């Protein structure tokens, strides 16, 4: 018998009992919903036997790892369907991703939308057959021979990379299809209930433009058809909210062929960007931050000292000045550290909170660029906090409260991930453990739940990542708090303690928006371009009915502008219905229709983007209403 701990409850089972059988013993509902399991924290197949005392977790589709197994299995089903329709297909990789799965394939011709329909239909046949997924292992040479016989050259390359480790290579077989894979997977193809292929794009093998271009097919699957319907509806709504289209329609920004990945902000877009910057400055002044600005280009010696040259060089743009190597900054932190070093510091100066709206540049592959969401230059709303060890938890809590305030202002919910030490890291394990425990303790004491993202920390320290959720349920990683013991050590930062001795400060790296450009993209899609009154580039549009009303309209424009509102006056010789429709398309919060009646009575006819016709109002009452909305940062 073995003792199995399930959520704190200890049960006994015969040695060799599988995770699936354990799930079934708990309840038929759990057994039916189970996608995979965990043994002592390691994700495994449901068919895995328990052979010793351990903790076990049953993973359903409601968990991230359960979704991963579900979607990874569906990617194998898709590959099997492709093999049936294209026997000469050569397969690369087919992972589960954040929302669904994809498979990269080398095919004899370019796939069409009709091909995707045929592949999807074939997948449904495979699902109906309810084929069991069976895991087996081979020695590397046997594994390579098997894949080579089937001309699976990409699989051979992957096997060769692991052959020197002396480990067996694992495969999964379902019917007539076998794939190189570590798993875990569902029990059978029949466990997948609803599936849809979404699109096909090109993708270089290993994301290297020097390699062959493959075809990448994306898909999604769910345990219920209703979940798939909801997801498809969300995708359709997301297309309507695409920030690239809205940004063009509302004249916010553009990206030109002369600068792929380098956005141009147009006048209305600059209004929006500056409003966010003004808000950032306001809340940071209140929180005790001082603002600085550091150079965009700095010496290679600085980046070597910070560790970026060794750990991040592939993402950096470099140049030569006076026969010496320089780099355009991909991050603001080394510049902030140099500012700290400009003077001596005492413990009385700490915590020192230094903020910077710094323009950074990072090299992204052209295929990864996406409007404002993935660019090559962006304004990072950085701040660095230098503190004593005793101040760590309080400073982390202060940043968490600041981030919460900002996201709440825009109506975003969010969840937090604790990311731990990656393989490519600097510094001693002891420092990493201390830093990780500090982040964990601070967030726990605030009463927040969090998920652990093992091995995804920055190379210099663990971090808390804030993933906000928009109105469509999509998540975006924006805010982050990174605790760093390493850079203060590498740059020999010091402060004089109460004991008169020199001590090393601890450093927090943190952002709230993350990238202001990307945050604008997220806001644009979240609000579908209908920005709250305080953020709208144009808050009020005056619509005179005829030319004789222009003089009164211009007086209104001056009064509203003097009241601090952003106003446009539509003096074109167009019908009023056309002007109203156009203002609605431009998502203007308020439209003021001006005709004979308004001139005679000295008031306004107000139309709201949200509530429609509000009727007649005096100029004073409208200004009061508008200013109140702006001051309260009210949302529709």
C-alpha cells in the first residue's frame, strides 16, 4: 500500500494504482473532467501509476496544466489528421500555448482555408474513434532511426540534441500516428469534445530566418461546445476591437514601412499618451518618487557590468562611436544605478524611489511585430527603489498598492504570478531564496492569491508579474516587481548604515503600465476606442446645424476650451445627421447640437455617446458635468 496526499487528505491505495483510478475513486465527475495529474509537483499522464508515498493532484481543464494537456493532445490529433490528408508531411513542433495550440509543418503546398476545413473534419473523425494515447520510450539511436525512416528530419534534429544526455526518448502513439513528445496527454482522442482550427501562418524553423519557412496551423479546443462558441464569439468581438484598425480610424498612431516596429504617434494619439504620462507623474509624486531621465545610448562597458551584454545581447541594438562599442538601451536600470552613484547615501536617504519614462529599444523578429502590442521601441514607465533589507517588504507592498490603484482606475481585474530563478541567472542561490521569500511574504501578507511560475524570473532576480484581464477575458502581462540583489553587487552600490559602516542596498525594478505604447493598445481594445471622458483625445464635438449657427458654436468652443475641455467644432456644410453619425464613429463622448432654438435660449442640446439624447442643458451645467467626469476619472 502507498499513502497518497490529496489536498491535505491522506488516503491509501494499492501500489501501481494510476492517477486516473485515484480520480475515479474520488468521484465520477472528477474522473470525467480529469486531464492530467501531478505527483509531488510534477505533471504526469492520468495513466501514470503511483508506486510510493506521495502527494497527488488531479488536473482538470480549469487548471493551466490541465488545459496544457488538453490542447497538446489536440495538436497531436491535428497532426494525425494532416498526415492522413498529406502523407508526405514533415512535422516540426506542436505545443500547447496560452490559448490553444499550433503545429509547424513542412507541407508539399500552401494550405488554403478549404484545407483547414478538411483537416478539422478529419480531426473530428479521429476524435470519434476514441483512440488511446500510449506512451513508450526508445534509446536515442532507435528513436532517431524510427524518425529518419519516416523522413521526419526536424524530429531527428531534436533527438540528436538530447542523444548525448543518455536519456531515453519518449513518444506517444495514437492509432497510425506516432509523435516525439514528453507529454503529458489525455487518455484518448475521444476526450476532446469541441475543436476548431483558426488560421495558418508562416513560421521559420526555430524562429530563424536562415531556416526553411514552415506552415503553422493554430487551433483551439474545449470540453464543451458552448465554451467553443463563447470563444469564437470573443474572437469575432476582438477583431472589431483590433487596436490597429481603431488606431487608424481614430487617427491615434501609425506604423510605416520606413520603420517596422517603430510606431508614429499622431496628434490625437499624443493627447492620449500624454494624458497617461500626466497620470503616471501625478500618482508617482504622491507616492514619493523622484523623476529622472537617462541617455538612450550607453557604453558597452556598462552593459557588460550589468550583465545585459552576456544575457540579453541578442535583443539589443548596438553601434560604434569613436571606435568603441555602444548599445541603445533595452532597459533603464543601469542608467538608474549610475544616477544612484552620483552621490553618497545614508540609511536616512532610503528608501530612494527613482522613476523614469525611458525610451527603450529591443530587437524583435519581424514576424512577431503586432501593432503597439509588440514593437521595437517603447516608453517603459520604469522605477527603481533602493532600500535597506528591513524595508523590502514594505516597499513591495507599496508598489502592489500603486499597481492596484492604477488598474482599478481603468476597470481591470488582474492576477499575480511569482516567477522564480531561471537557469540563466546571476548570483548565489542564497540571495535568490531570500529575494523569493520576500516577494512571497509581502504578497501573502497583503492577502493576495498568486500562482508560481517556476524558472521564469529575470536573470538578476525573482519577480511578481501582474496579468490584467480586459473586457473580453483576455490577459495581458503589464506590471512587474523584480527584486534584485545582483546589480547592486555588480555596481558596488553602498549606503552608510546607522552603525557608520558601509552596506549594500537592495534594489526593486518595477513598472506599472509596462510599456505605455502597449498599454494604449490594450486600452484601445478594452474600450473599443470609446475612451473614458478623461482620456478621450476629443471630449466634445460641437455640431452647428447651419452656417448662421457658426458664430454661436465658436463662442461655445472658446468657453469649453477655457474650462479645460478638449473640443472640436464641425463647421462643414454637411447635414446634421451626417455630422452626428461621424462623431459617433469617432467615439466622441459628447456631441453638442446647435440650432436656432439653442441660440435663442442660450443653451445646448446634448447627446451622449453612452446614453444618447440628454436634452437641453445650460452651458454652465454641462461644463460642471464634464469636469466632474474628468476629475473622477469616471468610466462608461
